[in-house]
């Protein structure tokens, strides 16, 4: 498409004319704001680790503090890269991601202390190394992808990669099953990875590109019914394919959360592209129907529903695979109260997997409702920045991609935190940036990098101020 | 040297406080997104728009007399518009107003308002107009909405769409209700500013 590549060269032509004025008015204002916020975020991260040590050990141990400092160094490296290659990128995304990541590491470290793990055994050290790797990936993405429109060319490649990554854990010999869900791949005994986390980025790119190309047939025609325009039967193909895909994730990978994540992502992007509520209704009823059938026929889905609805029943609580974990998490949250027990002074290790799926309950216990709301506010701001990029965007692909990527973070938060707090049935997903897990960190940092890139290319330089 | 209960309590509260200060810091930095740009009062019209717009002002095309740009700001709001549009629209008048397409329209010229006489090149990207600083054409006066209108391309034709603005967008004096294609050299009026698309 010649017209797609045209705008970038055009803005370059216009740059010499506005260059002088831009330099006069904007001396990297956004980047300086980002630097300021980053310094605060790194300070809070350091404070969290120090408070954990004071609370749990009673003294300050410098080794992990040094490790955290090296991570801060990498974040500042990313900031400097942004100064050169994405001057107009959003100034809030990087500090928020840094802070969430750091709080996560502090919490994981706190649980390591409780379990008396250290060195490479300890999840905190591994998480720190993974964070370093993830930030390095983010820097690479910023450096390689100079304009998000490049991704538009690889729409179908991205779709293919996404589906392959999604199905990879089903390959015999490569896939690994961890606590029932077959969503991992591993080589030998080490380096397990959850390819589905990366798949969500590839699928967001694919959905955005596909919907920009085909939305006319999905939005223009159809019969009116109940005040809404419903699509024609033959246009239902894409939604049925994605529905079948997510249902197969439920059946073969036994992972409810991932399925909900992908389907929700597609539905939101479809709604965004067509502006028709009927798609949402259609999609939701399809998914609810599927989930209802699954809950009747599949044991593990049925168990999740029982644990959710009847959590405090002693029989369910004591049953194997019962609601023990869920209720322990709730007890932890209750113990935390309004301001928490303080870093290092609660007992979050009593809940199974307190550092990954249940990190929100652990945090709720130690920093309380006030801290938990602060974390939720950070997610809110992160997602709102993504939506803002979609709103300010000029090209439809960028709009869809920006909103899709940030919505996937929002939905993932809702699924995990909603599960832990017993709003919806519990399904295992990682809390973005916080929870222990390398693949999730890498995926979310790449999302942050893509949002930064989008906000830079999308941010409209005023051509003229009257 | 175990820290005392009180120290830990103070540190705990301090941590939460700093965490919330961080969040309020971000929200404070975002305030223009939430509440819109500050309005500039129209009471003091910029006295020297020609100087301010100097980098943009290019030599006018042949049919327009060179002195016309200098007169523009001092004249009343609507007068210079006609002054500009007449000489240019005269030749194609036999075939009705010509549509502005990516081929025919190359620049957007401000014809009235504080920055009358300035212009910038049109590309093939849509142009947003409004008070918010992320608009392509930022118009900061009392009559402009944050996201007021936009110029977009429909099969290479320039269309203007009003984005539910409070005070409306006027194409050749008529308030817009639906996206309408913009002919060349026809005035689009937003607030106290009007502009034209030109060859």
C-alpha cells in the first residue's frame, strides 16, 4: 500500500519547517518528566526491598540491593535510548512499568526469605535476571521497530506465529504440564517458557491488521433486529474461528484464563473496528455458552466453579484441588486490612504459590488495601495511557493496536485479580509486571515498548498553533 | 539492631504515602488531558501575526498580490477571506467549485484570526483541529472545543467532519452536520479562525 508508507516520508519533509519552532518550545519536556518519575519509581523500589529486609530480617543486606540497582541502571538505559529514538513517547509508561516490576521483585524476595531460599534457587534472583532480559528485549523492540506501520505488513505472519505459539505446548516432548494446565514449553529440565504470553502480542498485531483490512464487510451490512444491526451469517467466519481457537485452549490446554484473554481481546478489537454492539453481544453469548458447556463436561472447569461459588464450605475447602488456596488468599487479604501488616511482617507464604498467581493476595496482606489500590491505580493509568494513544492516533492500525495491547493488560489484571478476590472463578494467569514468571515479564515489557513506540509515532506534533 | 515497632510503622506509612504521591504526581502531570487546555482570552488579539508566522509565510502564488498578507490581520474577520478566494477561484468557476483532493490541494492557509496569512503543507494524513495540544492544528480560543473537527481523506478527497463541537464548524457559512467534502478555496470557519485548502 503506497499510501501507508507515504505519511512518514511526508512528515520528514515537513520537519525542517517546524524543526526550529519545536526545539524552541519543547526541550525534551516529556523525557525530563519521565526521568523525574523514574527516579522516584526506582527510589520506591529500593525502599520496598529495604523495608522487606528490615521487617523480615531486622537488618539491611546489600547483595540484593545491588542487584536491584543494576536493574535500575538498565531502566535508565532504556530512558536514554528513548531520548534518542522516541523523543515524543509517552512519559508515564516506563515509570509505571518499572515501579510494578520492582514491587513484584520485593514481594517475591520477601517470600524467598520466608522459604529460606537464596542464590539461584531463589525466585527473586531469577525474577531480577528475567526483568533484565525483558527490559533488554524492550530496548531492542524500540530500536528495531522505528515505525509501527511496519507491523502492518506482517499481519498474517503475526497471525501465523501467534497460533503456532499458542499450539506449541501441545507438541509432544516440548510441552510441559504444570498443575494441570498444559501451557508451558521446556527444553530438558530447565528453561520453561509460556509461549502463550508472547502469542497475545502477535495476535493483537494480527487482529489489528486483519480488522483494518476487512472491517467494512463486518460493519456495513446486516439486518436490523432489536435496534441493533446484526452481521450476516457469512461474516461470522472470523469470530467463529477465534471462538473455536479459545475453546480448544479450554479443552486441550486446560487453561480457562488464557482462552478468556484471547477471546476478549478479539471481541474488543472487533467492537472498536466496527463500532457495533451486536458483535459484543454475539461474542459474549458464544463464550458464555461455551464456558457453560465446559463447566458441565470438563472436570477442572466444574471444580473451578464449585471453588468459586462455595468457597467457604469445609468440604470444598479440604478437598484435593479445593478452595484451600483461594480462601487462604482471602484470609491473607483480611489480615492485611487497610494499611497492611508491613513489608516482611505478614505470613503470605501460607498461601500456595504466593509469588506468582497469588502475588496480589500477598501484597494485599503486607501493604494493605491502601497499597493494593495504589497498584490498581497504576494499572489504570497504564491502560489509560494506552487508550489515549489509540484515541490520539491518526491511522486505524495504530489505534487498534494501541487499544488492543493495553486492553490485554487490563483484561489480564481483571481475570487474575478478580479470581483472587473471588469476583470471578479463579484461573491461573500472571499479574502483569508483578508476578514471578519470565515469559510474562518479557511479554509485558514488549507491550510497554510497543506502546512507547506507538505513542511516539502517533503523537501529533501540532503543525500550527493559533 | 532490630528496628523498633514504631520505626517500622512509620516506615510502612511513609512507603504508602510515597506510593500515593507518585500516583498523584502522574495524575497531576496528566491534568491537561483530563481537563483540557487552558483557554487563551481573545481580548488581546496578537498585534504582529505576520512576524510570529514568519517561518511559515511563503511567497504567495502569482494571482494574489504580495501585499495582501500584510493587510489581512488588520482587516475584519471575513473581509480578507473573500479577498483571497476570489482571484483564485475565478478561473475554475465555470465548472463549479473544484474538489480538494490530495492531487489538487497542497496547503492549508489560515485566512482570518490571529494567525491569518500563515499556512502549512497538506500531506496525506488526516488533520485534527481543536484546543488540545495533540491536534494537528491547535486553535486556542474560547470558541473552540478540545477536539473540534477533523479533515480526513475519503478516497483521496478532503472531507471535513465536525466532532460534536460546542460552537460548530462552518463550511462556506453553513454549519456542518455530516462529513462534507471540502472544495478548493472555500472557507472553513472554526471559532474565530477560518482557513482554506489551496492548490
